[in-house]
C-alpha cells in the first residue's frame, strides 16, 4: 500500500471512530465502488461522506467529487471531511458542503422554517 493510500485509510478510520464516539454507531468505511463511487463513509442513512487527507487542499475538486458521489448514492446530504494540517482529530478538521446542502441541514434542524428547496 502506498504512503498516500495509508494516509487516506488512516484518516477515514479516524473519521469513523469520531462519528461512532459521537452518536453514529453504524458508521463504517465503505468499500471502493470504482466509477460509481458513493463516498468513503457509510452507515448514516441519506448521508455521503468523502474523506480527504492531502497536502494540497482543492475545494472545488472536493465539492465536485462529493456532489457526484451524493448523486451516485441517491443521498440527501453530501459532505467532504478534510484533514487540517497540524491537527489530528476529526473534530478540528474542515467540513465542506455546498449551499443547497447547508440550507437542507438548517431546515431539517428547524432553523429555517418551511423546508428547503433542492436547487
């Protein structure tokens, strides 16, 4: 296994552990799906999580990849969990989501009344 692959696997495992420790007991690393990738983390219904642990952060690429994987999965929520340099805990990572997903989350949580559109 390459060093890059090991870093990615370690980050995915850290995110899964963090999710489990914080109320998502069924979170698990997802097996690779080739061209129809559906994200790195499974076990939270309706949610796709793409994990990134790279030296250079490319937000637009992560947003596009997460959007594709969310569509592949038929999920309602998609996000990228990006390791922050110099930090080891997923609690201190960056989480990237698009505006439509942010509105869905705020609406689902009751902060925005009358629901959200899926634009």
